[in-house]
C-alpha cells in the first residue's frame, strides 16, 4: 500500500463517540509506531452539529486521560467517505445509516465488533467515562488489527517485488 490506510469513525452527531474514537485511535496508533501509516478521521450520520466542537463533557472526560479533542469539528458523513479503508461505526442504527451513505463497503463494521458503544449524550458524566473505557478497549484491538493489515500489505508487496525480480528483462531471454 503506497498511501496511508484511511480509517473513519462514525456516530450520530460527531460530537461525542466518533471524535473521541478518532483521537484515541490516532494516539494509540502513533504509540504503536503506526501513526505515519494511518490517517484517522470521524464523521456523523446526522449533520445537525456540523462545524461544532465535540461535546464539552466528551472533551473533559478525554482530557482527564490525556486526549485533546478541542481542535476537532463535527462533520456529516458523505458518499465520498466510501474511499476510507475502514469505516468503524459506534452502533447498529448508525451502521444502517452509514451503509445508506457509503454503500456496501468491505471495511464497514461496528467499532467494537459485535457490541455497541452507547450514546452518552443524554446522560451524565459517568456515561462519558464508560464510553471512553469502551473506546480505549476497542482502539487497542483495532491497533492490533490495523498492524496486521499493514504487515499483510507489506508482505504482499514484497512478494510481488520478488516475483518481478525473477522475470526475464523485457525484450530478452535474460541470457
């Protein structure tokens, strides 16, 4: 893969879960030495908060753990986001909505595999802490999986290069 792997995290409004997942995943990838090879972004299936910063409660919970969300701004999921290699959605309802926007996509899945990251928006501070716990756990798993995908891609590329080295030069038999 000659370009960075593109990962998009998605929730409803792009002000709580997906921006938190964007920053946590980005920082964990960087800590694993993969930050230069992966671009992480986030979006929401609902455009009502477009241009707004993450929810102050999300920012506060994240900052307590060393994650700074303050530079992010919400945006709506667009059909062009189908170009992402992985589209990681926080819950089944938004997974259905994301599928309508980006279509059938091999890299489209729930962020936590079979489980959902609950929306903390209507609740208290403890909900934001719980979401952060889930996102950190999911990000650890995705760092491992993404590392495997990148290694697989590098191996495939190396095998292709080795095969090309054994071919006769163009226009000749090699002797």
